[in-house]
C-alpha cells in the first residue's frame, strides 16, 4: 500500500515537471529565470534549445510512467532486469543531481549568489533529493 501511494506521488511530480518543460518548449517563461544556471545572474551557463528540452520532458514523462507502473494502476509486460535497472537508475540519478557538479548545481555548488543558485538550494536540490529517497524506498519495499 505504501509503495502505491509513494509511486503515485512520484508519478504526479514527474508529470508536472514534464508538463513544465513542454510549457517552456512552446514559449512559456514562468520560472524559466530560476531554472537555468547562471554565472552572475546575467550570463547563462547553458541555453538549452527545443530538442534538449523535449528530451528532458520525454525522460521525465517516462520516469512518471515507470512509477505509474510501480503503483499497479497500469500494467505493461517488461523484462524484470529493465524494471530493476530503471528502479535503481532513477533515484541514483536524482540523488546525484542533488549532490551536484560542484560549480553551479546541487547542494555542494560554489556559485551560491545567483537567482538560480538560490532556487536550486531552496527548491530544486531538495526536490531531487526527495525524489531520490522516495524512489529508493519504493525500490527497496518491492
């Protein structure tokens, strides 16, 4: 029962994150300033285009689909090794994202004064850590 609830929560989070990326693909600007790392609040570290944003959106949607499968609300026949691999990969990926790359992203970043860095510290890194921990719990309880 607890894995079903946690899996549904992760599905909703991934669906919302995927939808936000689709919104950005179609020109939306809400939260975009906070979502992209900058060196000094002006100079962006990277400016992802439509294709990379679409790839992230699809990836997030697939992660959500995985947790919808784990909730047993839908069924899809997949080899056990794929289910196991993905079940470990998603939480590890998000825990690594929370730790960061030690410059602009994650709890251990050097650049901490920009708009992105502040949002990353308050929202993005804790969200990634939470996703990673809940994903590990789901994986370990099944």
